[in-house]
């Protein structure tokens, strides 16, 4: 089986700036699993485990999607729950463009037997997962300065293979779809 997801990669400069909030989070007593800044991305669609023979059909379906370049701005740090966060992320503003791309991805993959996501799409990129919480985490989240982490123009998006290892996930780009 091959584990797949569709993503937007962040430029290196933005990934580097996102190290700062991670350093602040490390000061909490919570047990966190920090995402390596080198692989921070926005997931457009988690496909999951598929048989290798289905990968070509998935790639062909994704290649039919045409989207114009658009601007994304990494606007702050948030979490899934203010009182008891389990996931800490950076928030992304793009005037709904990534949600529209997400909807198009869902539409072309559904006929291939890949179900639509049940939750509403929320553009974000995970910075840390909370393995064991601690009250100090909420305080550290408040310590992260409100700042803009940068913006970039989307020029392409990717289909990625994820291999889980004890050292963390290893991602391989199988397909890069250019914006037109």
C-alpha cells in the first residue's frame, strides 16, 4: 500500500520563520511532537493508503485540475482547541482559494472511490501535535507574538507519498501540478 496526500509546500524562508513559534512551544512542559520545519506544508487532501496500481489513476485525475496562481499568507499561530489543544498550527489566509482547490480535488478523486472529507476544509499547516498536555502549553501559546510569517504565490501543488519511519515521516513528491 502507498500512503498519499495532496499538499502545498511552503517556501524555505517561511518554514524557517516558523521555527520561532516552535521554540516557544518547546518551553512548555507538554509532550509535543514538533513537525520538522523542512517538511511543513498545507495538506489539501489526505488520501490515505491505496494499492500501488491506483496511483497512476489518481495522478491522471489530479492533472486535469487547472487553477490560476494565487497568494497565500501565513498570518498567525492557532490550535484546534484553545483550552486543550491537540494540534498547533499556523493559520493561512488566501481568500478561499485553497478551499476551492480542495473542493476540485475532492470532485476528481471521488469517482475513483476516494471518499470526501467529512469535516469542513480549514487552511492550516501543522507545527506540533500534543502528545500529553500541560497547563504551561496554553501560556506558551499566548507568548507567541502576533506576527505575519510571510506570503507567497502558489505556482504549483503536489501529490506526495508519505513513508512513516521511527525518525518521522519521509515525503516524496510523485506529481507536481503547475498553476496555469
